[in-house]
């Protein structure tokens, strides 16, 4: 498993200075790669990112959440087309820096919906993702759909709903992405979703129940680590945490980051890197018993 860190642990802005701060922080904390948030891919400078990645030896994946204006699950084809344009640009960035993964809420807007998803909206999203699956495959990028809680999408909130939605997408380059923060809200536990998803699990976010220091909340990481090792999961595992100490304005509003859960990015990240590696290492030894 490759262990990574979300860019928002270090910076809320991703101009040249922010890109450097986030990648260098990720390296200092001991991670293998950074998950670079691409909330605005059209202003992101992939040449700067590629240069700093090469200097540090850090690899990069990317994630984003669509907005109402780029919602692939919209009933309006013009909105869907804007979403596809944005995601093609994000795929281009990941491909340019030699990355392999684009994930996150890339199938709907990342927002609270006030009604269920329409059949038309689901079909729009699935059809767009199948086209994007082709586009990404040609550039050696894999797409993973992040399953998030009911306040952040109306398309799917559990692993099983994710598997149902994948049947609509029907593309072998589009997979699923689990996040312990969301699983802790919506799932029956940490074990079942990992077993249910099997080979469709391509990406994992590690977040605490309050999105602060790992081990200081109520997420059952022990079961999650056991499930990942037991199923032979070998994909990316990324530490994700948000605090009002480091924020992006749009994400602050959509995710409700009103509190300061930590104020030292370096300490938080180094702790998370050890927590994840130690947890996985411990359960790997079970096979020796
Ligand atoms: Mn996440």
C-alpha cells in the first residue's frame, strides 16, 4: 500500500507557494505521495507541481468535488458538459505529473441536496463517467468515486449503493473510493464495506470522526486496517484532515469547517503517517500467528 497525505493538511491555497508548501510538508512527514486538491483545475499550474514533485521524490494523486455549476448529475446537459470539461482538465493535470489516480466527489456536486437524485440525473452522471473513463484510460489515469455521507451527495452514501451505481457506469476504469469519516456516519461498520467492494475498492481516505488527529475520535481504525490487509488491498491510502487553521474558502463552506481541530500541520501529518503505517504493520503480522 502507498500512504499519502491530503494537500489541505498543509495549505488552503494552491498557487506556486501553496503547491510547494503542501508537497514539501508531505515529504517531511514521511508520506509516499500527496493527494493534490484540484478545486479549480483551470488555474492550477501543473508545471510547478511537476517540478516540486521531481525535487522531492513525492508522487501525486488528485481529488476534487464538483459544484452545482459542474454537477455531472444535473438534469441540464449544459451543466453536465461543464463538469466533463473540468474533469478532463483535472485528468490532464494528473497525467502530466505522472499520477495514476483522480478521485473524490466527481459524480455529483459536493453539497447538501434537498431531494433525492433523479433517474435522469443518475443516468447523466453515469454516462459522463463512462466517457471520462475512456478519456482517463488513454492517459493512464484511474477514476475512483468517493462515497460520502448524506449531507454531501444524494447519489450514493454506502458501499453497496456505490456498487449499484457502478453497474450504471459500466466502465472498467471507474472504481470506488471509501473514506472512514463518511463510513463512520453511514455504514454498519468498517469491515463490511471493504469486503463488499472487493476489487472495486481502488482508493481509501483515512479521516477521524471529527476530521482531526487520528486516534482521538470514534472511528474503528483497527477493523479498517484488518479489512484492508485481509482483502489484500494494495491501492492508495490517504490521510485527510481539515481545520480552520488551514482552509480553502469554498471547501470550508461545503464541508462546514468551522472549528480549529489542530494548529500544527507538521505534527499532525507526522503523527498520521506513523499511525497509519504502524496500524497496517501490526495487522500484517497476524498471518505469522
Ligand atoms: Mn474524503
